[in-house]
């Protein structure tokens, strides 16, 4: 019984991240207006969260395997809670961006560490336990937009951060007393590799932001220097990883067909789906003229669909395998993105008498079903090839997914800033992301078709 209680309390950390992420999406238009920030600058409130999470996930995954997951999980929840406090106290957009970075440093450790904890708690039903995480995120997606919309309208955008603090304290105290330390693998942390990767991604994302502000020759020089710095740090990162004793990313493993395909797919999936979903409330308020509360309400059907689909998929993974859920989910997601693009182009999908609220609710519900089908399979694919390094593999997978999301947020903000017609801007974004996901589909065929019971020697050795 205690392991189920530990799993439930630990899963509250996912609920925290989910509530935080969806609440910020709802509060985003108000934050930009209240802090007098441009769309590109305010976009860093979203993208810095992806950037920090991207950098910390593989590091915390590796650290969890080396030092044990319990102490790292407690540190993560403490940093997340402190970051939330700083966000709530932010006097300007720059302080808020810095505070969001701290918050994300804590939140980025939840997924790999809780995956390792769940793997230890339920060694004989790992697929179902890890798959159930996909059902926890949507619960926060229901709570976050609705509570967030109400809080922002009643008490201001700062209130969405205050909400995290008591929940974070509860999780910290409960896990400190109940959770036992997980087994340790030993090794060293690749801090140099993590720093080079963070520097590379930061330079590239800042360069994308500067493109939106470029109006003079000197601005383009800055963009060129940032891009060059990103490429150089990327080269240094690869060179270091080849020589490092305990690299943050094992390039030998990464080159194996299943792992390489999984990480490329997760990068494209993060770009096509996770990043753009942060802008749905902005689309609802700017294109349809919905209120802040309504823009949060339309996200509820997506969460309901995702909960239902992910629960069924998680339980059926041993029978269905990984490939078919991923193919079906990706295909339905492409259709939903195309539907959003048609809406942004002015095409009424369900008739002229259908309200914008109902139209968006239907599309969001269908997209939630698609995400609920694909998420459990995508989260489990390839993990069983190296069952002793679950946290490390989960961290690397999350890094690629978050990288795609961070790039997507920066590119989306850039495109929307360039278009005076908001509908036309969102149309190109939605169609573009549908195309990105179409490119990702072939990589599904290189991943394991079904649950693996015996790790191949060539990979596990």
C-alpha cells in the first residue's frame, strides 16, 4: 500500500508542473500587457522554462542514477517551490524570466527522477506505471486553465505562482519521510557537457529572438555572432561527449537506431505539439476575442480526452505495443493541427452557426485524444532496451522533447510578431507544425514495435 501512496504523492510533482504550465499559458497575454513587454520578450517567459528544463533533464537523470533519486527529487521540489515564490514577487519582465529559469531548474528534474522511482516501486509493471504519468499531466491541464483563468481575472497573474507554494511544501515533506533511496549506479556528472549544451541552445534561441528585433545592420551582426557561437558550442559539446568518461549523452548509445529515432521523433513532437499548445490561449483571445477565463476553459476538453485515452493506452501497451498507438496518435494530431490552420484562415469547420467556443472545444478534445494515445507509447519506447538506466534515458528523451518545444515557442513568437494579421500568422504556424509532425512519423518505424523483455546485447553491453 505504501508504494501506491508514494507514487500518488510523487505524482503531485507532475501535477504541479502541469498546473504551472497551463496557468502560465492562460496568464501569458495579461503578463505581456501588464509588464509592457513585446510578444518576443514575453515569449521568453515560456521558452526559458523549456530551455532550463531541457538542460537539467539529462543532468538530473544521470545524477539520479549516480546518487539515488530521493535526494535529487527533494532538491528539485525545493528549487521549484522557491522559483515559484520568486515568480510571484517579480517586479518586471526580466526578473520574471530569471525566476522562471530557477523554477524550471527544479521542475525539469521531476520526470526522470519520478520515472526512476516508479521503476523501482513497480519493477514488474513498469510500462503501466510510467504510462500513468501521461494521465496525471492532463489532470493538471484541467485544473490549471480553469483555476488559472479565475485567479488571473480575480487576483492578477502573480496568483498562479502563489498556488504552487503550498503544494510544493506538502510534496517535499511527505516524500522526505516516506520515500526510500533508490539504488545507485555510480559515476560522475558531466557538468561541462551540460554547460556546453545549455550555451548552444541559449545562443540559438536568443538569435531567433534577435531576428524579430533586427532592423539595422548591427542587429544582424549580433544575430550572426550568436548563431556562430551556437554552432561552435555545439561542436565542442559533441567533441567533449566523445571523450568524456561519463558523458551526459552516451553518443554510442544515441547512434543506435532505436534510440536515435526515438530522440529525433521526440524533438519533432515537442516542436509540433508541446510548444504551440502554449499559444492556444493567445489564439483564443486575439483571434476569437475570448475572455481570459474562456481561453482557459477551452483547454479542458483536451485534458479530458487525454486522460481517457492515456489511461486506456497505458493499460493496453503490453498488448498493443508501441508502434500503432504512436502512428494513430501522430496522424490524429496532424489532422487537428490542420483544423486549427483552417480556423485561423477563416474557414468555418462546423458551420457558420457554430460558436468559436464549441469549435475550439471540439478540436481541443480531438487533440487531447491524440496526445493521450501517443504519450504512453512515446514515454516507454526504448526504455526497456536499457532497464538499468531508466532515469538517464528518460532525461535524454525529455531533453530532446523540451528542445523541440523551446525552439517551437521562439519560432512561433517570431512569426506572430512579423504578421500584422494575427489569423494569418497563426495559420502559417499551425500548418507548419502539422508538416513538422508528418516528417516525424517515419521515425516511429525505427523504434521497437512492441514491449521488449530481453535487452539486446549490442545495446545493453
